[in-house]
């Protein structure tokens, strides 16, 4: 799929840095508009869609790494995707729109709200198909899904009817084709969404039930002549006459890791919250002065990973089915809170081991959760010892974590089990959490004083340089961010092409083909 050549020395109309939910969407739309597009991806390509967890960098600079890495920060650690397809390589496929109330929170520009974003959500949703989990013809629904819904319905704190959430995983039993014409095969309920679908027992190759970006956005972008260059780490961006120069280092086994540069009329940073912020911080001497907000307003999206209910009476089948299937709203008057089930990942169990000296099936009677909420969004990203580092003070977010904890205790009680906090979490200090949904660092704002980019994603003071990923989101979303990132990226691309807002039924709405 990806190009085997180097991008060094080439020239493009647009260079997109990163191939995740933001970069993939922008690359497709600009390629459809006839622009020459080069996509630079720091990680490698995984043609079978199955990653390499055992090779992750864990926050240290590495030549080779797995399809995600863990950045060790102060107060909170961060999971981020690495590889062609970005976060889609390891995400669990939940596609939920952020509540309208989220866009009313302090920090959002007045021109960005749910009504404005809905046409872009529609466009992204049409290409990244998502439907609630369907029962497996042999296994039915995972027991954990039905048990979660039944327990949440009894919870006093649950604000709305718990439900199966839309996931970009093909659980119906009919094979389909993606908008790029690539066949997708049904989910086999293996529970391995984090590492990737397993080899198929009925045909050559892997099951590909997950709607990876390599099957839709990126595949379509290539059909429109966009080029993908894996293992191209961007070091900095430089403003030059006629556009930009992008400095890169090639990474890979057996390579001397050569350095070089390429040129583009426009550049779109979509390397994720940590990646895009890092590139801009490293480029402060090679770009016009940027906002002093650069690196600020980091949010962990209120992620509360991984609390559990243990010692239930019933077998919850935590390893069966997609990793996330259901969710429930536990919001309070002060905080938006959403809690989802989180199944066991067999591969991770095998890597990190189980209590083999006791009952090997003991973890069938427990259930993990992903809690999300409106945290304070007051983290700071800065360079330390040559790498991006998070400084997170959880003090102002402690009340949110306490509300999530109270909701999970009630849910555990209704499940007939015992609540267990996240393994490294300190409930007194609020430290020890890990987020899989980092946001902020290059937040949007109406002026340079209150944002790094304008509401259309263009960096204040640097015409032609855009950001289109989770880093531009100014507050927590309290739900899985990938859908909102896609919608915002669609909006950035539409503004780059048409210099105006897209509306319902717009004659310039791009086709998903």
C-alpha cells in the first residue's frame, strides 16, 4: 500500500504529517480536489492490519516500535498510535458524536458547535461505517454486554438508557466492501481489537472486521494519487519562499537513518496531540511567532483506565466479542461522564500472564471499564531531554474522578461484584492514570491570544500551516474522540479547498469514493 521510496527531495502541493483519523481525512479530500499530496507517517506499515505490541517504545526514543507506544509523563501516561493508519490500528471502533453541550463549554470558538459539525460527522460516518454489535450466530451477545445493560438500568446514577454503542467493527455475518472496494469479513468475537484481527480459519490472510483507515480513507486517498511514506519522522517545519520545507529522518532496520527535507505549498500537521505539538515546539525557531498557548490545555478526556468489577457470580465472558460493545451516561450536574464496558484482550493476558497458580478462569468473573468525563484540561506539553513530555496536575480533576468512581461502585454492586480501582491510580492524589484519548496542545481559538489555530485549523500567524487532529480540541469530549477528530478534519479540509462552511445538502460535498 505505502510507497517504498523516500519523500526526501520531493515537492508536493500539500504534505500531511500523520496518517490517523485527522490526517487520513484531510489527505483524501485534498487528493480528490486534485492536489498532489504526500503523507508522512512516523511508524511502519502493517499490511495485515495486525500490530506489534511487544515492540512498543514506552516513552523512550526508539528506532523501531510497535503500533502504539506509551509516553510516560508526570501525573499521567499517554497511549498513542504509531503506524500507517494511526490510532485506528489499536482503537476499539467506538463512533459517538460529542454531546451538543460539550461545544458550549469555555474554550470552544462560537463558530464551532454540533449544528455546524453535524454535516461533517455525516460525511465521516458514511465512510467509517459503524453499527451496534450484532449477536454472533453461535455465541450470541457477550454475556458482559447484556449484564452491563441490565446493571446500569438499575443504577440511580445512570442518566439515560444504557445501550449498545456504534462500533466500526463488522459484526453482522454478511461480508461487505469498504468505500474503497476492499472486502471486509465478519468479526469472529476473538476479543483482540487492540492487537488486530487474527488469521482466518476459512481463507488465506487475516480477518479484517475492523474499519481501519487503511481500508477506507487512506485507500481512497491513494486511489486519488496521494502517496504514503512510512517511517518518515518529521523533525521540524520551516517557512520558506512559496511555502514550507519539512525536515525528516528516515527510520528502519538496516538504514543509516538519513536526514533530508521536502517541500510543500501547504502543510497539515495531523501527528496526534503529542506528535503535532512536538513538531510545532521544535519548529519555533523556523516558523513565524506562534501563540503562547502552544502546549497548553492538554486534556486526558477524563479517561479512567482500567477500573474493574471483580468476583461476580456470573461468567461475564470478558474475552468474547469486540473490546467495547455497550455504554451508559452517568453525567452529573457538573460533569459529563460516559462509561463503557472493556473486554479482556487475550493477547495481553498471554503476554503479561495470569494467576496460573489459581483458577485459570478466574478473570471470567470480572469486567473492566473505560470511564470518560470532562476533566479540567489543564495539562501542559513541553520538551524535556529531546522528547515531548506531559505535565499533568490532577488536582482540579479529582472531583470528576470521584464521581466516576462512585458510578462504578454502584455499577459493580448491581453486577453482584466488588469494585477495584485502576491498578496504579492513587485516589488521594489523582495520579497514576493513563489516557488513550489525549487532546489539546494546539487548541483552536478565535485569536492568537486564546488559541494556536483559528477555528478552521490554520495556525495563527502562519498562513498555509494547518493542524487537523485531537490537538486542536480545546476541552474534554467525555466520549471516544475519533469521530469528532474525523469531523473536524473534514471541516479543515473543506475550508482549505472552498474557504467556507459546508452545509446540509451542499453541492460541494465530496463523494466517498
